[in-house]
C-alpha cells in the first residue's frame, strides 16, 4: 500500500486558526471584495464552513467528522488571474473595477510569495512592450490578462492573454527579457482571445518558454499545462491527496478508479509504485471495452490497480508522464467520466472509486450507476457541498464513514469537503 503523507493538524490555539483577521487595505478601501470574509477571524470562518456542511449533510454522524484542515490566512493561493488595466507604459495588474477599468492589486496578501514577488517584474515587462492594456468599455487595446501559477519549489508558469497576433509577436520578441526579469519562470505562453467576451482565455496558445510547470508534491511531480486544472492551495491539496491515500490504504481495494482525475493527483497518490508504469500508462482514447480491462499484474507493486479518467486529453498526457517519471502503476484514460462508468460491464467495475467533479457534481446518472453497482467504497471530494448533498441523496445505499472539511479557499464561503462512503 502507498505510504500516506502526514496530514497537517491544526488546533484552535495554534496559527493559522488563532491568527487575527489580516488587514487588507484593498478590502478596507472597497477596491476589492473578493475575500468577502477577510474581516472574520479565521477560526470563525472555518466553524461556519463546518456548520454549513453539517447542515447540508444531516445524515453524516457527528463522530464521522474529522478535524478540518485549515487553509492559511495569507500567501496560500498558488494561482492569480490578473486583469491588465491602465495605459501603455503604465499598467495595473489586478481585477476589473465596476466601471470596467483595471484596479491594481499587486500587494494582494493571499497570493503566494513567489507570485507577489513576480508581479512588479511582469508589470515592467508589459510596460516595456509598449502594448496598450485592453480597454473593456472602449473594446480596444491588446493586453487582457496575465495568469500566474506558482509551484511548491518557487517556479512560475505565466500566460499572457492578448487580443491580437501582433501583441503575441511583440511578447514573443521579449522572451529573453522575460527570463531576465522573472528568472524563476519555468513555462510561459501567449494566449489569443480576439473576441470581446467575458471569458479568461481563448482557443489558441503559443508557447514562449517550456511547456509545463512541475508541481513537486513529495516524490510525485505533477505537470501542469497552461489549461490544466490544479487545486488552488498547494498545502491543502497535499493534505487532500494524503487523506485519500490513507482511506484507500485502510480499505485495501484491489482496484480503484479516479474519476475526474485532472493531472492525476489522487490516482498517483493512491497507486503503488512499481516497475511497469511506463508500459501501463500509455492507454488513451474513449469508449472501447478494453479501456475498462484491469491493468496486467506482474510488477512488484502492492496496492490497487488504479485507473484515472479525465475529459482533457492534455491532462491525461500529463498524468501519464507523472506515472512514468515516478514508476507508478496507474493508467489514465481520456473519457467522459459518466460514459466511462456506464460503458463498463459489472466485471470491469472496480472495488473502490474516487470522484472529484467540477462544481456541478457527478449528476444523477453517475450517482445512480454507483448506487446500482457492486462497489463498496467511494471517496467523494467536492468543492460544492450543495451538489455533493444532491448526489449523496441519490446514493442511499451508502453511509458516510468519514467526512472532513479542507479549507482550500480561506476568506471566502467556498470549501472542499471529502467523504469516505461505505455501502451499508
Ligand atoms: C475539480 S477538478 C479535479 C481534478 C483532479 N482530481 C485534481 O485533484 O486536480 C475536475 C476535473 O474534471 C474534469 N472534467 C470535467 N468534466 C468531465 C467529464 N465529463 N468527465 C471527466 N472529467 C471531467 C476537468 O477537466 C477537471 O480536470
């Protein structure tokens, strides 16, 4: 069985729970209200999230709830999606104000130290480019957003979202200047978003530097591509994966599916290390019966046969690369999670399933399939307790053995909750 990572435990008399509410000048001035709860002491925020989960999931026994995993008070966000505002040669990096113009938030206290440190250099690069920030009300200009992601080792991935190919070419010419100004950039790209619409990225991505950001979590390296999903709070993500690995180790299933696996965080933490990973992780495609076949055994590994399923082919390729690098026996398949499950035969179904869907939840079809299956254990990790409660109501054959709040999003009402379900 994989060795679970140690879980962080926090007590009410220790930081960050006992930390006073941080003083955010942007919030005080009404310039940014994204951290709607920042004036509420952290311990109180966490209690409110626990109370909300318990109210939405009244069927969970009080003793099933484990102590919550706190998310930190400052410096916890590994990702910033910064709106570029201001004028050519004098840019702002932050959010869009109510008047449609940029508000500079470069001292935002929830960003990771690496993101905080890089913002002035990024602003300088954009100013030196001479390109005009996109003016939303006037529908003119070039520079729309900069997305910045930081890794646990302090490396960065930057994405410059621009309106035209002219702006993309201009930034490509400044690639060397970018590495001079931001030496810890591991990957950078330009994304083209020519349309005037309220989205954060377009379809075309042009690489400037590297191709992915390495998220080193213990002995596992996840490889984030520009469009990959990654949990926004790295220490809490580690705790989440460690907790799942611990529950899987307790149950000892022979086979495990990680549905909605992204770049493979859960699967790679729950799968055994072995000799044959590179042979086993190359499957890809959708819908064929062979996708459901168990991975051949014959390696020295002990632990479940793990299959990750994810809609994004790029994320699947990243997960396969991580498995190969760490010699982990897991295979990853690009498919719709529900279609994959419903397309499997009873003999192909695993003994245990992890689901970590987007906010909409797993939906009636997949919940119904789990309910009707022979599967005895499910780990459900959710960023939306409302859809979680709805999905659980469709699975009355399971009881909740353990439940835990992981505070991925401090200072907001958002939370991650993870449950271990067992068939009654
Ligand atoms: C909340 S993220 C979880 C990712 C991953 N478990 C992790 O810890 O990083 C949800 C993932 O589901 C994927 N997804 C969305 N719709 C899907 C579908 N219909 N079938 C399979 N995967 C889907 C998204 O691309 C995203 O990677």
